[in-house]
C-alpha cells in the first residue's frame, strides 16, 4: 500500500489525490492498559481507510490534547495551537505535491480542536478538503449492538476490548473492577480525571473481550469508509457548478 514506507517514486507514480493521518494520545488508560491505546485505534482506522481508497498513509501522530489526564504520570499533552500548526504544515506539504484531500483519524475523543481546525483549514484552502474521522463516532453504534447500556467511557469496555484484540501482550492482568463514577463527562473540563476516577479507568472493563474489539474495529472501519465515500461524492457533486464563491 501507499505509505511513508513507500519510495518517492512510488508516491509520484501513484498520483494519489488523498492522504490519511491518524492522531492518538499518550495518556493514562487505567492500571491495565498502555498509554498509547488511542494511537492503536487511530492507526487501525487510518491504515484501513488509506488501503480502501489507495491513498497515501502518513505515520500516526502519537500526541494529542490530554491535559485532563495530566494527574497521571506518563501522560503527555500538547497545546491545541501546537497541533493546529502541525496539521497545517502537513496539509501544506501534501498540497505542494498535488494531494488535495486529507483525512485525519482521531483515536482520542479529547482532541476537540480538530472540528474547528478542519473547518478553518477548508475555508482557508479552497483547493483542499480536510475531513475528520473521530473513532468514537463509529465505535459507539457498534458497541450499542453488542452491549446493553453501551456507553463510551475511558479505558472501559470498548478500549479494553480494542487493546485486547490488537495488542494482548500489552494488557496487564487482572483487569480492574468496573468503576463508573456518577459525574458528567463535562467535569473533565473542570477537574483532573484522577479526582473523578482514582484508578484512571471510567466504565466497565470487565465486559470487554478481544472478540468485541475485533467487531468494533472492523465494523467501525466499514462505516467510516462508507461515510467518507458519501462525503467525497457529495463534495464533488456540490462543486460541479464551479462557483468559487461557494467553496
Ligand atoms: Zn482512549
């Protein structure tokens, strides 16, 4: 597949119109999961999307905005301004090579800046389209099919299942008891996650299985690809009139 492991000649010959990059987070995921769980899911989806479209896959950006988890050692956080500068540089590099579509796949729900950034990027560069795929959006409906009372928590059922499927060697046992503090997620804007869930996980890791991880990833990828196809078709259709005022 076309990726950062290809040669420049292969990239030149492929004349790919699009590129895909993941962004994860290096942040605590309880006492049973590694810090890079969000990179795993972002990388899986980014790779799958690039393969499906035959687009250029870039290495996943491991760091995200994780200030709410800084109470736990090992967590790294970037200012959103740093990441906005980073993605603008990525977009400009691609544009220089004639690549006009960029898909950003976020494995971390806390990368809130992506929504506003992509909107700004799309209207600052009329010859480029940036589309954000947030993995949670695609995992949640699948989780609802698999589990009663499905809820996307942190280091709970779905993330434990994904890590158990992709990297079982990195999952520590025993899996901790479920911990579902009765706060809204908005509390993460106000206090450190360590005050809300002392062990770091929030949810139901006991319900996870590697099989659920596989189903989440595979079906999540299918619906993300479907969504992208429909959006790309719609963008083409709406640009048919070539009216530059309406980009
Ligand atoms: Zn996570």
